[in-house]
C-alpha cells in the first residue's frame, strides 16, 4: 500500500522536473462522481501532455510511495475515478485530458490510433469522416474518454453486435506501475506472441497501469439502418422477440433495449417536453431495436416483416418504425434520458446485473416478487436485454424520498445481487467494480480468481501505487 | 523451475490415489509434433476423466515439484505440447482426451459448454445440430481439441468475420498451478467483475494452468453461403479486392485466403488427383473467398457483381464461383491440402507472420527480394490475407533437398521475421510461441511486456510446474 501522500511538499519537490502547468489543486469536478455517493479529497491533479510525462510521473510516485488515481472523463458509475476523503494517504489524480490527439487513421485497415484522453464522440466522428464506424456508444459519449472506457471495459448499446470495449481494441500503450512504457500499439488482427497483456489491462480499472494510447478497430458502416419501438406482451416476450429477430435478421441487430412504462412515467414527470414513442400511452414493456443492413435490403421492410410475424405469434401488440432520422433520434433520446430522469426521481437502489439470456424472465419475476415483500416500491427495469444486461433500479413510492429507505436499500441491493448470482449472473455487467462494488466482488467472486487477481496485482504493482483502494482491498 | 522428474517412482507412488488406468508410458503419438523438429522424452502420460482428477494431479505434481505438459490433440505447430528429450527433469504429460463431453447446449442463448478434450469437429457438429454455427475452422479440426485451441488462441480461416478463438469464448474452467479450480464457466456476454483471467489463460499455452472446460459462443448460421476463387493481378491486388469486397458486402465476408501458383504446383506433384479450380492452369496469385449472407440476398449474384466491378478496375482477370456444395468443398480441399503438399516437398523455412494490412504488399516484395539474394528458392506464400496473416514458406530449388540448406534456413528465418517486425508485424500470428519460437519472443518482444509476463508467471506458478520450458525460458 502507498506510504505517502501527494501533499504540497511532494508536489513542490516534483514541480521542478515538469512544465509549470503540470500540477494544480484539484477543482471540484475531479472530486465528484455521477452517483454522488463519494466525495473526493481535495488534493492535486497532474495533467501530462505525453506518454513520457506520464512515465516520469509514475516513476516519481513509485519512488515516493505515492498513490495514483488515473482520471479520464469522470463518468464512471462505481467511483473508480475518485480518491475519497478520509483515507490516510492522499493519491495524485492523473488526468489524461491533455492527451487528446487522434494519432493516426488507417481506413483501409479499419484501424484508428488515439491518445487515451480522446473523448469517445470525437473518435466516432473521426471514424465517420473516413466512412467507417466506431461502434462503442453510450449515454456519456460526449465526455467519456477512451482510456477510461478501456480501463472499465465499458459496454453500451451496441455490444450485441460489436462486443464490449475490449472487443474493439487491437493494441495498447500503457505506462506500467514501475514507469516503464509497454508499446503494444499494434494494428494486427492476429498476434499470438505471449500472454494477453492487452485484455489484462482492459477492465483493470487503473489498478495495473495507466493506459496512454489505444489502437482501435473500425467497421464498415451498414448500408442502411432502421429503428423501431415494439410494445411487447410481457418481459418474457422480450426473449421471444429477440429469438425471432435473430432468425430473420441474423447478426444485423445492433441494439436491443428493454424499456419499462415506469421509465416513461419518470420522463413525463421530470422532462414533460420530451417526445415519447406512443405519446401519452406508456406501455408496460417495450423494446427499442436498431438494425444495420448490407446493400440490397430495406430496413423498413425488414422491421415491418418482423412486426407482422411477431404480432401473429402474440409477442408484440404495437410498434412504431422510425420514418426519418429525426424520429430515430427521438426514440434514442427517450432511451438515453431515462437514466437522467431516474436520477432526478432518486433511486433507493440501482443495479447493473447480467444473467444468462434464458434466465432473464426468472430474474425479473424473482426480483419483482422479492422487492414486493420489502415494501411498496416502483421498479424501472431497463437496458441492454439483448446482452442479458439489465439496469434494474428501485424507487420509493410516489411522493416519498429515498432517504427514508436506507435500511431497505441495503436489503434490496443484497437481494438483487443474490438472485443474479444464483442464476449464474453477475453484480456488475458493464460498470466495473471501482470502489462501490468491492464488497460484492469479495462476496460473489470465485476464490481461485480472487487469489489470482491478488497475485497479479502484487506482481505488477508491488508498491500498490496504482489506483489504491479500487477493485481489491 | 521443476526440481523432480515424473519417473516410475513418482508414478508408482501416485497411482495408489487414482484409478488404475490413469497412468501409462507415453506412446509414440505423444512424443511427436507435426513439424517433426522435436522428439519427446519417453515419460508417462496421465489421462484424467474429471476436473477434480486434474486438480488432484496438479496438486500432487506441485507438492513433488514435477512439471506438467498439458496435451490436447497434439496438432500444435510450435512444439508447445512436447516434453523434449534431454532436459534434466522429465514432466508428466497431462492429456485431456478422456474429458470429451459436451456438457450443455443453450441454443436460445447461443452458448455451448464443453470439456477441454472435445474435438473441434464435434463442437461444430453439436452446433449444427441445433441450427447454429461454431465458426472456428482450421485444417486440423478433426483432431484438435478445444482446450488446446484455447490454450494457443488458434486462428484459422474464419477470423476475418468471427475473430480468433479467444473471441469465441465466454468463460473457462481452469485448474490453477496450485490445484485450485477456477470456476469461470459463465454464459454472460457482459461481466465486468475484476481482471480478465479468461483472456490471460487463453493463449498462455498451458504455462499458467490447465483449461478443463469452456463456455463457447455460437452464432446464427448465415441464410446462404457462397464461395469463389478469383485470379488476381498481383499480390497488391489482394488488398484492392478485399477493400472492394468490404464496400459491397460489409461484414459478410467470412474467409479471404491468398493462394499462390507454387502451392498448386506442389499439389500437382504430390497429389495429382486433387481437382484444382482452374485445371492445369496455375495462376500466380489467387483469392479463395467465402461469404455468408442474411435472408433475401443471393450469394452467387453478390459474387458475380463483385467480379464484374473488380474486373472493370483491373483487379481480377478470371474467377470460378462454386455452383454446388461439391464444388465448394473442392475449392476448400485445395486450400487445406496445400500445407500437406508443402510438408511433402519439405520447406527450408516456414513462417506464420502477420503485418498491418496496408503493409502486406511491401512485406511480400521485400521477402521475395531478400530471399532471392540468398539463393534460388521457391516461395509459397499463402494464408489468411484478410487478417494480414501469411504463411510464407520457402522451399529448395526443384530436385534438391532442404537438408542442403541448414545455414540458409537460419538466415531466411531471421530475415523474414526482421522484415515483419520492421513493418509493425509479428513472428507468430496464430501458432503461438511454444518451444520453437522462444528465441523470437526474447528478440522481438517488448521489454515491458516480457517483464510483465515473467512477473505474472512467477506469481501464478511460483514452482514453475506448468509447461516448463514453453513460451518463457
């Protein structure tokens, strides 16, 4: 564990070796996280401009035994980016925001190489500029940075077709805990030369090194895209629709998102001007679906055909198929505003679980049943159902504040995670462990895996300076 | 490093704790590898039937300080599966061949769970039986076992569309070097709970543990498939054709294989009865291409359209499009028999390199040029060009034996790997490191990565019992 603090004495001593604007007192923005459950200690932030500067910083911190918290866009939902108040040794916040250059684009190879601090939306845009697609897409794409997205192996809405962030990465540049630079920015689809350090770094949440650059996969843009919202019979019908859609459309389905009527109610309460797919009618269960097709196929026709056969089988009762880019954006705005509406309502408990696809109906039924036994809560269960990943969030009864239910919060969190675990699922599908879910990792993690993680952490970061207190205790 | 041998004393002592048929003297088949460059020491083989038996064996070997060589189908091309003669401590060969049960199939989830010893062709068949596809495909699929394919992260002909073996795996069961069992057989598409132990084990070639089971991804079968062989203008035209094909067919291209006229010549010499795509005409450069399309598109038509536009641009001069399943199989038989013909001819040097896609033409030109300076060799350069992966093999002049060129072998090997490395490529795209390419790893590997590999190996296998002598020295 770190044995010293990044206090003003340490920063003063260090500042002689770096450009004058390298260090500053951390502004409020570095001390907050979106869920508002952790408050950062008011320490210092370093903002390097190059991999070499990151290397020098890590070396200096290693020598002094000072911890480092790598910081991307600050959008993480499990407080992996926060150095919390009240801990004995205050770490240095290492922000990658100044390393925001797209280093190279190779359209013919479908490869893009970026600094870790590039904002996701800018990578999407650079891909689009050469008629390619970088498919990673999530609500925070306007501020999340690629280094943090890799560090947490972010998910999002296109995992069904294109995989998680790890699946979109060909190579990494990483400053290791001893300050050495691993130059692994390969542009190769195949490279079987030793252990898979790339995937080990991805998803390690800054506890094994600082990602400074990444070589990313681009994809051809589908010739045409289509979007629809279906009203489904019940939660179980989501799987039936997915199965039918897969049989008709193969791998063309890029997003398959569950939405619940409570989400539309919350949206109506908090943002009444947002246009909703069925107006004032808030169906209980809906699926928002995106497809991307090759040349020669018509997405409207494909979605209409799907609706006709799904209606005949009693899976869906209604649907709207986007007739324009505007309508498409409207549908997606609803999906992306639901989490913001949720936050304004104030959840008693938020979850990011995944279960095996065929266990989804049992999961939903058991969660509903168990929560009903605790009290009269409202549930908004939504998310990436095509990946088996649900954000099943629990809200207080109308008119009551979540602050009245602190005991119930603990009880519900445990229940939901226990149910996911019993069904072969996980307590963290896409958000990671960070600081918020360390106890869950210790409780649900496989003992042999936890022992291996501990051994790897101690081997690569013997001084424990990398993101101390995150993931592992 | 191991400090004791799996000699008859050790086996006698151990055999009381296991079923009578657990151990036997290793038959010749365990002592050979396909390239014939290594000869195994005549030691003992253990053939466990369960994960618990593997665990007990690993524990016992750990206590005695005896090494273990995990053994799948024996088809590896870099001698990772061989305990070579003449080393001080003879390891135990641990064959997974009796663990050959498909544990479960979940068609709705597109998941299959198999023991490590299941032969690839049987997994493909089990997927087909539920109208699904397991896309891993390579020449040795009739004998390679899934544990070995995962251990080496095998590639093959469908990587372009479906990825390497690691991309086809959702979860693993592994016996760790201390004998503990990591139960990671999840059926989840998303699980962000700690370090990516799965990908660390995949491709570690048995040096970090013994894979005993795997949870694998299945895919929808394409509604229709098409196959064609194109005669291309020159090696550079391969990239132009790939680019054009991607723009017309998006991600529908499942295989894009380069073939060279010398390969057809060798086939003619060694297996004259094999039907070749253009009969006696052996074009210099050809592409064998597979596409799989969704409903509503016609593969013949798609391939014809591609030919017309490629011919108009001067990329291709001729093509045959398979008109039947038989003709399709004929084309693929040629592709898969070329490596066997190569072995009969006897290569001076064989390679498994990959380079960034846009460097392929430079790579081929530089290799040709450099080898011409060494002498009058024949080159058969073929393989998975869509992935940037070429098997660029060098043969003696007609009528001469490769044994006359031992000095040139070393020189050529070094030259080809140097060129690949200079162009940002790798000396091992899909075969791994094993024992045959350890010196290359030490020469070309990134120092920070090598240090991390060493630290991880020592942390997880402090006694060095797992596949001693493979990958790392």
